[in-house]
C-alpha cells in the first residue's frame, strides 16, 4: 500500500513539473488517500496483532 502511495506521489511530482496540473492534482489526492489508508491499517495491525499473543 505504501509503495502505491509513493508511486502516485512520484507521478504527481513529474506531472507537476511537466505542467499537467489536473493530473498532478489527481495523483496527489490518490497518494494522500492511499497513505492515510496505509497508516490506519498499520496502526490497526500494530494494536490488534499484539492482542492475540498476550
């Protein structure tokens, strides 16, 4: 999931440099959403993964 977020971030940076504002904005939005989803899943797995071993 994190790799997808980084990929879309790189696409957004390249599109921004080349002047494609719409594509850059869309890719940035997707990267932000994927990063938040990754972060939530990481925190959830961190807390719920330790609960079973207790």
